[in-house]
């Protein structure tokens, strides 16, 4: 993927009207009222000639000089100085960030220069970019230092910010903190904290007068959904969508819904990811379903059938997702005993292992590939089934991702459980998976 990064430093918040600068939004610089202010119904004010001259001088600076000036004046920490790690920032821009979006997404998502530019003026964002790069390069000390620096700076900024929800740099920082939590292998991840913060920000962002969602915002929304839904299977306490707002309106960010193949993060439509979250949430149940939960079960089962009939394009991935979600629902089927549920899971799982065996898991972002692998992995009982799962995990582990390592360790624990109650084994192992045993 081509990364369009400017050779000259040009912060979008340093040009255009003062309102766009304050909101850290790109301004189209149409006078007397720019497009952004017109859409928001805001008063459009412009900087004086002297301040514009200063901006022009800044824009003419060499990129390295501008980075060093920003870092040198704004970052001061005894144990961590981002200005000592500009090479890590460059590596993030040219190597790491391009790998964080889907390779076949629409062209407008290939240019992530806006997020990179935001980091030049916002220390916590710069620090977390360096931290993610440090994880990729296996520099654990630098990764931890930059992570803590980013957390401290972000909390301080949010505590003193009047309108944090509309600051793009704060939103970008919370999203990248989610990314780093997934990457880290040596600690229990805390995705929930950052995903919740991102959800609150997205739910409170101004929507009045918005005619279209810009690529940056769409990228952040999809990343939020990616972490808040797929990661529920790996983090038993994670339920960001319910915690933030069960009726959270994310549809406004998808008003012009492109084909899933052109989306930057999500490999399916955004309602499909809500379905993944709802199935995972219900599968966590350890007691007989209540009347309300039985209604939810029926609704989810009908949704799976609806997707199978109307949106199943025959792709192995869609078939695998529909099958593994059906397996999770069988775990809590109110009409089946545990023995009967185990029998049905065993009956349909063979098709799942066959699909997985031939699937190229590296064609997707890691979390999307890992979800069905985790479900099938938990119920893999034969040597052949476990070999298929191990092979896919080994392939995914080449990305040096902590989530893969944690799943591999969890499956080893699940596979090591005694098989005394073989007639209920598969339901028991699914329970271990969703509860994080």
C-alpha cells in the first residue's frame, strides 16, 4: 500500500480558519466561510496577516526540522524523550501504519498523512506511535516507556480539555492505544479502558450538519468497532458497546456505505460486527437463559439464517464466520441439553475445520482471522484438528502479535483439560474459551 506522506511539514490545523484549527480539522480555506464551518453552522474567523506569515514560514521548514522543533519544545521526560526516537516515528509512518489498514481498501484510506501530522502537535499520539513501532521491533523497554508517557499525557490533556470529543488527536491516541494493547505480549491487555474512551468520544462528537464522514473519522470508527466486537472473545470482561451506550448511534458514520471490500478496517458490513458482539455476549452465559435471553437467542439465530440466505457470497470466510457463530449459539441453546449441544457442535464442526484448513488467514487483518480460529481451536479434539489450528496460529504469529501468543497459550490450557465427561466436552471447552480460562 502506498503511503502519501508529504516531504514538507504541513499541519492542517496551521492553515485555514481559526475554528478549524481549534477543532483540529482540515479547512478548505474558502473565504469568507469555509465548508467545515458551513456544515457545522459555526462562525468562521480568520487569522491576522502576521500569524499567516508565521504559518507560511513553518510550512516551509524541512520535515525533520519541524519534528525536532515540536518534540524538542513539547516533550520533556526524564526517562522517555520522543525526540530521541524520530527514526521510530518514520518507521511507523512507512512500515507499520500501512499494515494497519486492509490492503484492498478504497484509495482514500491509503493516505494516512493526516494522522501522522496530528502527532507532530500532540505528544501522547507521537509517543504511542513510537511505542507500537517498538513492539514491532521487539524493544520492550522503549515500548513500555512510550506507552506510559502516552497514557499520562492523554489523561492530562483530557482533564484540561473543554471539548475532548472533537479533538482528532485525542481520538487517534485512544484508537492506537487499543492497537498497542493487542500487540503487547508480556502483560494482560487493558483494551477495555481505551476502547471505552474511544466509544465515549465517538458518541459525543458533533454530528449537527455533517454531510459526509471524512476518511480519518471513518478509519477511527471502524477501528473502534473492530476492537470492541472481535476482542470480546479474547477478553472476557470486554463489552464496550454495552458499557458506553447500548443504543450508541454509529450508523451516522456509515451514511454512505461502501462495499465491504473497500472499507479500511472491517472485512464485512458494520451490522455484521454487531452480530458478532451479540453472539459472543450471549455465549458467555453460564446459567439457563432467561425469557429475555431466549428472545435474544431466537433473534440472533434468525439473523444468522438471514445472512446465510441473503449475504453469504460463498466465500470461505463468511461461511466460517456463520458456522462458528452457530457453534457459540449451540452452547446456550435453550432447547438442548449439554450432551445434545455437544453432539450437534461435533456434527457441524467437521465442515468448519475443512474450511479453515484451506483458508489463507493472512489475507485479513489479524483479529478478523483469529476469531473463528479461536472458536474452532477450543473444540479441536483430534490430532488432525489441533494441527490445523496450530498451523494457522503459527502463520499468524509471524506478525509478532501478542493476541496470537495469548490465544496459543489459552488453547494449550483448554486442550490439556481432562476428557472424563466426553459427552459434554465441547460445550465445556467453549465455556473455557469465552470465560478466558
